[in-house]
C-alpha cells in the first residue's frame, strides 16, 4: 500500500497591484515550477522538510565547521531546495514584467 503524499498550499503575499487572477496564475506557475524542480508533486513537502531540518542542524555551527566535509549532505539538501525555489520564483514572476517589491510565496503544509 502506498502512502498518500502530504498536501501543501502556496500563497503569494505582499503582491500589491495584482488582480486575483494574476495572483492565482503566479501561484500556479510557482507550484508547477517548484514541483518540477524537486522531482514531482510528491516530493515538495519532503524536500522542504529536509531543507528545514538541514538548516536547523547547521544553524549553530561556525563558518569553519560549516566548511567541513562532514556537513556536505546538509549543504547539498539546502542548495537543492533553494535552487528549485529560486527557479520557481523566477518562473512565477517573469510574466508579470514588473518589479514585485516584497512579494513572496508562502508554502503551508
């Protein structure tokens, strides 16, 4: 029996000047690009949770400790998530053709 993937929601916040349709389209573009970036919809929540865990494990380390090979897996997990998220943001905002200021996407599990 396969387990059902955890669901999540995406909400664009602090996006002043957008219509509801523009905001909804940007949220959909973000979601689709993020899912593509992490390997599919079933991997978004586990990838986000892995990134959050890796960040918490590295949070109290000195820069010298962070550079050690012992933490390369954690650094890789964070980099993979951040790369997928950055690409998703660019994909979502590019069609709007304007500076979106403080706009961001919140992912809620």
